[in-house]
């Protein structure tokens, strides 16, 4: 049987999980995720992969979509209060989260719950919940200690978060709860809440935080160093090829459960890219993604399929000239000032040749049918009369 504690950082209290597993009884293994953004990235899959191991060992995963707690905002690892998404955003994100999570989890062995089921409580119930703890206990968390030491505010709303997440464990009668190392306080607080409500407290297991493709900070969409599980195969493979060599052992260990293969680091990255893309898109997509990467970055060729952009919307009043910064802004969704900067730096090519940064207006006939390239990976085919 797979060692369910493999790669874990904390398994607390000591010996409890082993005792639970030793009974042979299927455990209720809880994991909650707040739909504050639209996508799950590879960092999330570290815990999701561990949940799948519990499922394969015969246990029941309780996946909690935090549609209510998302309105409060988890302060874990935050130096300021988290922005609260709108109700519409939360609903849309919750739908995509489910779809993405089930790329790794077994639907048949997953109990899907929304914590608005039990957290939309009457004021009297909320007051009762508040009475189960103290302000001193809530302020023990490192995030709050650091912010208070720096004279940064901690909102009363944020103080509620561990109470609400802890009550999730009560509502679903969790035996075990999983999370990242940044969730340790919240997970332990769930034990407090269960004890206060007469339940046997859960054991907890925390998993490492995956470093982003920059190799320095944790993977995060806000930092732009993430790989989303629904990204196009070519984008996913290309991003994984940018992972620093020193981060490769962590990626293989946490995402694939194996050691980095011997040989050249570049070949190891290719294997990582192929296996991750195949997991989410299939073997054929993985092969095509690698070929796409070689076409662009090894053979320096244009991709087989390039999005077309019509020139008519970017012509000057006389109809003959096209203003390049305006064209680039429309074609690549950047600002005109950013386009001018890239042109001046020589980072824009037309059919493989760098454009003169001094020439901001070109004849439409000179652009028609050609490939406009921004950086190494972004291409648009220009078409007149569209």
C-alpha cells in the first residue's frame, strides 16, 4: 500500500493518523478550497494528488467548495486583507474548480459540499460559534503576529476565517484534514472546533507549497509564475520548460511522485512537460506540445496555426498606413506605450526580421499576409480587408 504520509510536512498529532488507518475503517478525508480565482494551478494539485492516494486506499474524500468562506477571505500567508470577489465570480469559479478538481479526483469516491450549506447561519448560531474560542487564540497565527508587529491592520472579518473553516470540519464530521503548510493553523483550529462541539478531533496532514516556475516564490496566479491545469498543452509544456534546474527534484517528487531521472536537465524537463501535459490533456496532446515547442524554440519556425488579425481597424484616416503601436495593442492585448517600448527594444519581428523601432507607421500592403511576432512565443498573421 502507498505510504499516505509520503512527502508530507506535518502529520499531527503524532501517531494519530497511523492509529486511524490501523482500524481498517474508511476515513472521511476533508479538503476545502475557496473559489477566489478562476483556475486551479499545479500548486493545488500537490494536495489533490495526495487526496487521490487516500481515495485509492479506500477512503472517502470530502471536497468542500468554500463559496461562503470566499466572501471572508483566507488570511493565510497574506500581508493585507484579501480582496473579496463578487457573488457572480464566486459562483463561476466554483463551477470551474469542480471540473478541474475531478481531473485528479475520483468522482465516485468524492463527497462534494458547499460550505454555504451550514455557514448561512442565524445570528444566534454565529454568536454561539464565537463563544467557542478567544481572541488570544485567534491572534496566535503567524500572519496576524507579523502584521501587528508591522502596525498593519487585521480586520475583525479575517479573525472569523479559522472559526468558519474549523466549523466545516464539524459539519462534515471529518476524520482527517489535508492542506498546504500555510494552512496548518486553520487545520489545527478545526480540531478545537470539533472538540468544542463534542466530536473526536481530526488528524491533520500538510503538504509542501510548490515553488513557481520562477524557482523563487510559491506558485501563484497573482505572481504570474503558475501553470494552470486547463491551460493549452503548448502553453503548459512551454512554461514547464522554464522551471529552473534546481527546482526540478521538487516538481518530480511532488507532482509525479518519483525522483528526477538521470541525465541532462533539459531532457528531464521534457519528460516532466510530457507527463504533466499527458495527465491533463492526453498523450497525443503531449507529443504535439513538445513538437510545437521544438518548432518555435529549437528550429525557430512559425507555429502551424496562427491567429489572424485584420488591418482595417488600425489604418490611419487616409487608409494607407497602419500605426504599429495601435495594431500591437489590439493584436496582443497590451498597451500602446508597452508596444512602443517593445518596438524600441527590437522585440518585435515581421516575418522573422526585427522591425525598426523608429518607424511606427507602415503601409498596409507591406504588412498584408505577414507574421507579426512579439517576443519568442506570440504570433499573429496580418490580413488586409478583414
